[in-house]
C-alpha cells in the first residue's frame, strides 16, 4: 500500500505540491495526468525518497519514507523520466550492481535480467555499453532496474511512454505477479486531444 498525507513541496515562491493526500491499495494502477510543470515528477521524486517534502508523509508498504527509508525503499521501484547510467557499463553490469546494492542473490538476479531483457527486447544488447543506447532503450533499462527486486510499489515517471505493459513484460515469464496485483503509479502528459 502507498499512503501520501498532506505532501507539500515548494521551489522558492512556486508551490509544486500543496497538501497532496491519497492512498493506493494493492492491486491498483494509478496514472497522474497533467501539463508540464503540474508537479507530477516532483510528486514521484518525493514519494521515491529522492527529495524531502517541505511537510507531509509518505508511507510505502507500512514504512515511513523519511523515518525508515531503507525499509520503504526496499519495497519500492522507481523508473525515472530521464534516467542516467554509468555510460561505460553494459546493462548486465549495471543490473548486477543494482542487484548487489539491493542484496539480491546474484544467480537469481542474473536469470531475471535475461528474462526481463528478452521481454523488453533488450536481450541481444545486454552486453553492450549503455552509451550507445537510444532514449527508449535507456527507459527500458531503467524499468528493468526498477522491477529487478520485485517491488511492492512501482513508480514510473513517463518511463513507459507510448508502451502498453503486458503480463509477460511485467513478470518476464517468472513468478512476479501481473501488474494488477501490484501497485503502479505512472505520470503521463495528456495528449492534445485530452487537453
């Protein structure tokens, strides 16, 4: 479960978040719609623990993000809008590093990397340096890192632009449950037709 209570965040005189509160129950998929500058990315970065709120709380799987950050972040996956990587590493090397930091079994993580890579059409490129990757390939790699540890809560900041995520891609043929059995929060730019 994800619980936000009275989150506020300002950048100087500009209020990006003003008293945002909501709860996302397990099994729900939530999308945030809004124009550029509406605060979607600020909200996700705050929920992910990458920047503190000016006030308010974030609880991830029962853990307060700012009082118990390691426990909260262990239940969370975050795919950034504009991911950055160590450019000289391959996806396999980068994801091995992520697995190590998260304390995952290396052989299980390695098998999961292959399954995720195949599901996201990166399987043939797992040993190439990231510096040659397109923007879309980088987003896929960011998504792979976000789901590698099978998080209870997944935050995607425009990470899946124009892409439908099916059961096979989410679970990559293993025991990870379908997206409808997990929490998922994504930000989207409304199309001109929606505006």
